[in-house]
C-alpha cells in the first residue's frame, strides 16, 4: 500500500485496514513457520504497511489535539 493511498482513507477506514493488515501479518507468519512461503518479502511489506498506517493515525491524532 502506498503512502498516498493511506492518506486518502478516512480514520475509520484506516482503523479497519489496520485490523485487516494485522490479521494478514499473523497468517503470513504462521504459514511461514509451518512451511516456507514462496515470497517471504510479503512479511516485510505487510509489517511496513502496518507501520505506515500507525504513523498516519498518530499524525492525525496529534493534529486533532493541536486544533483543539
């Protein structure tokens, strides 16, 4: 997921997407532990996607606090 795509989503959509990404990450880790997956770079990409979503949510939360 690209940064531009993340910025276009609403906060509620970001929270939903975060839960989906976390579930996918856990599934990828479990599948990789049982038998090596074909492309282990997917694990890294998913983890980084989760981090980008967290960053955007934090940025929005701090922007909301400064406007109040």
